[in-house]
C-alpha cells in the first residue's frame, strides 16, 4: 500500500536546493520516490504509510534546511 504526499517547500532558490530536498526525502525509510518542483515549491512523495508518517517527511525537509508550509 503506497500513499502520496504533497508538501509545499519554501526557501529553495536553485536546482541544487531541489537536489538537497529530494535526497533528504529519498533517504528516509519508507520513501519510494520524491520529486520536487522548484517553480511550484511542491514536493511529491510516494511513501509507505506503514513505515513513515507525513510529519516525518516534513521533519526530513526541515532538517535539510528548508521550510514546509502547514497546509495539506
Ligand atoms: Mo545554491 Mo540553492 O547555494 O540554496 S543550493 S542557492
């Protein structure tokens, strides 16, 4: 069973930022894939809800140095 989360990520200003956020999400246990769109500030994450929570996904982004909006 796979879930998809959409996070709004703020503070990214270049392609390297996108890579940082994608790698931070991708190394979290239970994340299958993570794709970040710089223009829309959206991170789309496929994950296993049995292994990881959305709050853990948000924390991983914040630990990589970027902010996540409260919505969704
Ligand atoms: Mo380059 Mo993006 O330093 O913060 S990674 S602007």
